[in-house]
C-alpha cells in the first residue's frame, strides 16, 4: 500500500486506528478453545467486527512464534483474511547484518518464502544502515523503525544525549530519526513513537514532518489520544494509533466480538473528530 | 548450561568454536534436495562432523523463519539433535516491551511453548532494561546482548559518542556494556562483539572482564582469530568464536561433511594453541 493510498483510507474511514493482533491463546474466550485453530477463529471474528473502523492491523509476531509451527499457520491465515484496503504491519522488531536482514525481509514481504506478504515490518535500529536497507529494497514495502518507545527502559539508551549528533547535542532517538531519513523517503519509512511521551512527540514531528508515526499503547499503556492526535496528525493523516488489549479482550465471553466492535467504534469516532478539526 | 560448565567444555575440547547454523536451502548440496527435510539432514551431517571440535551451535533464526512453519520444524529437530554438552544459541536479535519479550523468551527457552529450549538468545539492546529482563528471568538461561557489531552500519549509532555516559564521554556500545552489567552477572550475560574491531576488543574486555564474548564473523566477515584470541581469552575461556559459511559451505558436493569437519578441526587446532599459551 502506498503513502497516498493509506492517506486516502484514513480520510475515507475517518480513522487512523490500527488494531494490534496480540492474540494470546491463554486469554481467548473459553468457548473458542474447541475450535481447530482458536487463534485464527478469534482473529477472524475481531477483524470482521473492527474492519469498518480500522485502517491497519498489526499482528505482534511474538504471540504467534511462541506457538511454534502452528502459530505461523495461524499467522498466515490471519494475514490472508485481513481486507485488502487495510495496511498490514508485522510487529517483529527485527534487524541484523545485511544477509540476515534480507532473510527477515523475505520472511515478511515475499509470500513465496514463508507464506506472508505484509505491507510493513517493525525494525530495530541498533545495527544501523545496512541492517535496514534490505527491508527497503522491497519496492512498495515499508520499514517502521523503532525511535522512541513508551517503556521505562527507553531511558537507558534511546534518551541518552549524544555528544555530536547531526544537530549538535541531541538524544539517540533524535539521531535515529534524522539518520534514517537519509536511507528512505516518507513513502517507505515510518517511526514507532511511544504514546506516553507527548512532550517529545512535538519534537519528533518537527524532525519527521512527513513520515507516518506508529503510536502503540494508547489505552493499556496509558497514552492520551487527544494529545497524540493534536501533535501528530498532518494534512495527509500521518498517524497510525494502535490499540490491542482494549479491543481484543473487551470481553472474554461469547460477546467478545460485539464488545471489540464497540471499543473500535468509540476510538474511530474520537479519531473522526480529530481529523475534522485538522485545518 | 552454567558458566563453569561452559568453561569446562572449552578446556576439555580445547576449543571455543561456535558453529553458526545459517543453513540456506538455496546453498545445500544438490544430492540432499530429495530428502524429506533437506535443512535438517544437512544440519545433522554438519553437527555429526563438527561436534568433536565445537563447544557451541548457533542457528540463525532468520534462515528457518524464512521457510515458514516447515522451517520451524527443521529448527526443532536441529536443536534436539545438538549434543547435550554443547551450548546452544538462538541467534534471533529479539527485543520488545516486557510482555512481548516475555513471549520471545518463552519461544526460545521453554520447550512447552514452541518446542525449543535453547541455552541462550541474542537480544538487541535499543529498548533498554525492561526489554531484556524477561529473558533473564529464566534461571540458567543466557542473554547475549548486541554490543558492537562488525557491519559498516555499526558506525551509525553504536559508535556514536554519548555526552554523559557512566564514564563521561564514551560510545553507545560502551554504555550498553556497562549498563547491562547492572542487570545481570557474567553467569547469565554475554556480549556480541564484531571480530573486525580488534582495536576495540581490548577496551571491551576492560569493561567486561568476566563476561563471555560471542565473536561472529571470524572467517567470512574478515576477522582475525589470533588477535581476537589474544585480546579476548580469559582464564575461564571467555570467548565463543563463530564460524558459519566457511564450515557449512566448504564444499557443495557429496563430501560437504568431510570438508566441514576439516575446517572445524583447523579452527579447533588453532584455538588449542591459543588456549595453551594462556598459562
């Protein structure tokens, strides 16, 4: 999916909601456990219930990987079921030397490899340029690079001040955002930005005025949708805001899909207001 | 495997060789392609040929993941086949917020999850303390944290000077090595250190006098075993030196296992000399 197609979807659905498919077999409604593939059955119901309100789906690969080969099959089926007009994100936080990153890129982008063809993958920046370029070599595919995350450990390295960044003294995450923009344009590069850091979101928007920002953690991780929207939205959208647990586990009964739909709709309605107040 | 058990293995086999199982289906000897599971058949032959000379095996997870569910089955079988007295490394470069890192830890450490029980996993440090602790919560299991890698992109962030590290101005990788030692002792924490940076290896050994260093890339990536050994070895061993392509693809004919054995033996013999000169 291209930048303009994603932007179009956002204004058509009046939503920048990304539904995080962090599907934990231990949290599934009990009545699904007799299904042949409870994870896929659950995801299918969640997608059916939320597709009207979401522009993106983001399976967290760890949840599937932890099930072994069976988990990868649930992931393949889930990805195939996501509607064509939704932007798909493999939340995998990969990154390695060139020939290995190339294999991770094939895994998530080339359906001939592992039966998966996501639009994008989340990538960790620590190993630098040549660990990221193999993902960017896939035309029309996206890298969503970790920049500033919402967890306490983001203070350990991401927020450390660099002596001599491109802008003089600045934090590591600022250098990551600046440096990565020399590798790819905003048509292939997004950044992961933790929602709890609204004071820093403004700075990040200055550094990356045209890139989409993927903001995880509005909801369960304590972010504030109004702040994120005010500081992050652009004329072309420019935001994907993720919600996972609030939607997936709104109920653990037979009404789980209806409750997920209500949660997604409530978020979409708030987003529609923020989009309407753009100019 | 504990620190002292690994150390014992090293002095018993007079080797600190780690064989990297970066098994690429496109590079297998042609006569194996008719096997039911060519990747496992190849790995089994490589392990049989090299186990006398290696103290560790390191499957690069990307190579298995890129085969989808089938690849995970080859990985399960490969891990089960590695002899008990060898230290096993899941080279996965994982790292995410706490609850997701916990799932990655289960994937690679808890056989009840994905059928895998590695001794260790490689982890990327960018997200900080709480992204690493879930791996360390597994008693007797190891984190091998990315510190300084051998690829050109290591200059982008790892070598950037920090304004105010624990030691004043120092590189990011030095801060990573120092900070991580406040999270775990040398009985659970190793560092990945690129072999081409021998000038920096001395500095790293000062910062982490007791931790094992995993040095990938002696051989294909241009490292020098003599320099690495002189600067990295300690009285308890302290080094795992990885070789992958040189061993795996020494021949693409029916003699591939014999040639792999010769390569592994040559490395072991050089290592035995370096260990002997330790005194």
